């Protein structure tokens, strides 16, 4: 008998959303000392990496004002997973140290996203 194997959850996501999700993910990776590659694993990860990824999802939700479905899709997950992540992060903000880190990351992420996009080829000249 052939076993059923579900396809990975995939929804078309804009390049801009992927870039923004990656920014949140890499900021969280740096802040929590977890390699981004570990946070992106499809299989079960260490709790530390899982919480860092949940923090990144929460950052995207609050910093960009994205609904949970969009957060999930941008991270290659579903809305229910994004909801769990954001609920955990919101509860974790009751801890002063975590709250301070998240405040700083939100400020940083918003500041970066407010910068104008620059086409490097045009800015530096096409011959460079």
C-alpha cells in the first residue's frame, strides 16, 4: 500500500513580502543568537529556534500590520501557526527583558522599512 505524503504548504507570496519576512527573521536570529537557517527548517527545531521564529513572525505582524494569514504565508506556514506564534510572543512580552528586546527590534525593523528602496545599478551607474 502506498503511503500518503502531503505536499508542503505553499501559497504564492510577493517578493516584497518575502523580503520583509526575511528582514524580521534575520533580526530575530541575530537578537536571539540562533542561526536563521535553523529557524527556517521544515522539521522540528530546538525550542530556542522555534521561539526565535515565532518572535520573527510576531515582529512581522506588529511592525507591518499584517494579518495573521499574510504572516503565515510570508513565512511559508499557515494562519493557525502564525496565530500560535503571535499569541506566544504577546504572552512572552510580560517578561521585561523580552519586551525590551522586542521594542528595539520593532523600532529597528520599522526604521529599515521606511528607507527608500535603491536600485544599485542605477545609483552606482550601469557600468559598475
